[in-house]
């Protein structure tokens, strides 16, 4: 085990043994180095690793603090990204980056199986969880049967709520995939992280109750605030792994 990994475990044990809560401050780097007999570079590498994992957060000039708990995004639900964050217990705010009715381009045609130049609704929002920018969600919705969908305030309204209550459209199932990406300059600016920071990339297609493509979505989620999980179920009789 490397020195960094050893110090990483020591910091985690310190948090547990001292019953530190989110927002509590850890001792100074000088004190920790003296306590464990390590150099400051090794300690900082360990803190950086724990920061990437969302265990601690460093604030310039203030020190290192226990991070707020992450939101666990269940991959088996059919909620929109921001709705899932709210359902997981996070205090959610949304900033609308763009919201417009547009003509379907080749990308929308390929994803939603609509005609070229048919109406689609495009929405991009930044999700803020417990006061911290946590994700960028972008969606394209087949707007053929959704007149006026662009007129809602999606900073406060749920897109799925609007689709359900105004147009009788419900996302019932879909497909998605998750990958890892690096924030580009635009994404970094929206999320207030350095360009090149590692993030989750999620994309998928949701179908309505008639099995028709309803929404194509992408989400850039920061692992410091959001993690993805699923529910394991027992095999039925006669099934095997």
C-alpha cells in the first residue's frame, strides 16, 4: 500500500473516530503531518484523493472539511435527473441555461425518430444540490404533441411534471449508458470546476406509455456530489448468474 493510500485511510478513520459531521473542519495540515509523521506533499495527495471521492473538500485559506453526503442516483428509476436528485433528498435549485423550441436536426432525428425540421424542445439546466453546482442536464423532447411546452419556467417546474399534467405524456421506460468524461471549458464554467475535471457522462432515451420516443437526455454529473447506483434483486427459481 502506498504512503498516500495509508494516509487516506488514516484521514477516513480520523473522521469516523472523532464523529465528524459534514461541514466539520479537520486539523490543519501541519498538525496532521506532525501527528502521523508524514511530509506535507503525501498528506496533500491523500486529501486530493479524498476530495475527488467526495469525502472531504478543501477551501482555500480555510482548511479541509468533511464533505456533504453524495446524492445516490438510482439507475432503475424513470425520473428525470433533477427529479431524481430531489427524490434522493437533496435540496435542489435549477438554473436554466437555454430553453427553446427548434427544428429537429440530424441528431434529433436519429435520437427521437422524428422527421427532419419537425418541432423539438431543447432544454439545458444546471442542477445545484445543497448550494453546490452538481450537474448539467440537457434534453431534447419530441414537441409535436406539446404546443406551448417552451412557455414554462423550468427553473421551478419539473419537465416530467409538465409533460404529464399538460400533455398526458409519461416516461415509462428507456435505455441509458454511463461513461466518464473530462469537463470542457463551457461545462467547467457552468459547474464552477476547472476544465479537465473528471465527471460522469450519462445519456439515454426515454419512451412514453405508447412506446414512442419522448426524450433524449444527457447529464454531466460531478462525482463529488452525485453517484450512480442500482438495486440488486434475487434470482428467480431456476435462474443463474
